[in-house]
């Protein structure tokens, strides 16, 4: 029996660190948004799916946005940088972490 791997499986465990206080909320939103989707067969497709989900949820294109961070009210849950999302952390650490986890599952 083949076990179907889903994209939301990539979100466990949580990363060791975040950039800003909004990042964990984006992580959870992406996990929920991608829940149930089968893991694509290539790493390029996985990465594209993650970038697309981030863009839909945060309304920022990580490939072209030059600001270091953005604020989104829907990810504000208290604290000084609440609702702030550190884009460089997503580009350099979090998306690559998820792609690396996919590498182990494909």
C-alpha cells in the first residue's frame, strides 16, 4: 500500500527560529492552505507551490519584493512586531527548509 504524502506534512516540526512575530502565523496559514494537497513529484514544483501559497496568503511575491518585511493585520496576534513578516527569513530559511523536507519525501 502506497502512502500518499501531502504538502502539509512538510510543516512538522516547527522551525527552530523565526524572523518576526507574524512568521509563525504565516507558517500555520500556509499549512492549512496546503492541507490535503499531494506532494508534487519534483522539487521545483514543490518550491513553486510554496511560493504561490505565500503570495496568496501574504500578498507578496517573494521573488520580486525588495522590502525586508511587511505588516499584515491578519497575522497580528500581540507583541511588538506582531503582524510583521520577515521576507528574507522566508526566502533564505523557511521556504528552503520546506523544500529540503520535500527532498526527503519525494
